């Protein structure tokens, strides 16, 4: 678990875990690049997920934790190819963000555009612990 500090003095922790059990030894689990920053009206969480569709993503709220998971398919190469360089991650992933008090995950909004998932979490005077899912809209 990595502890990070954003410029406003807000602390949060980022933890990567395995989203799914490994059925296939060749299937790798990965963690997408994630930015979290404080804006005037709350936190913005931006996750780099190129090549995915919003319906292949899931965002769950578990108390003050935000769990983002999904699977990036690799359907554009043959099974017999020999890589010279392979830097793009495919297969299942999961990222868990533990947010500090003062943000209302029950009012978080998510959108997906041009390979980036953006989640806006508003500031709240009272921190509300709630579990559930956040729907993702296709941004335009």
C-alpha cells in the first residue's frame, strides 16, 4: 500500500490487489496508472484504461474505499505471435483507493472518455459510509 500526498495536504492510500483468481497462468494481473488530485469541489480520480469499454469496468464503494476493477481484452493479436517488446497490460486488474474523511462517495460520478475513467468525488461536511456501485457514463 502506497501512501500519497496531494498538494492540498489531503492524504489517501492506493492499494493494488488481484481482482480475479488466476485460472490461466499466462493471464497477468495489472494495475492501471492512476492520478488523484484535489479540485475546488472535491477529489478527481483519473484512471488510464485505453482500449477498454465502459461496460467492462466496475466501480464499487465499500465504506471509504473505492474499488475499480475490470478486464482489458487482448483480441488483436494471434496466439502464436512472438513479442519483441510487450509493455501493454491485458487481462484483469483492480485498484483500491482509500479516501480520507470529508468526501462523499455516495455522490461520486464517473465518466469514461478517450481511454480515461474519471471519477469526481464531492466534498462533504459529513463523511458518509455506504456500499454500492457507481455507474459509468460515456462522456462526449
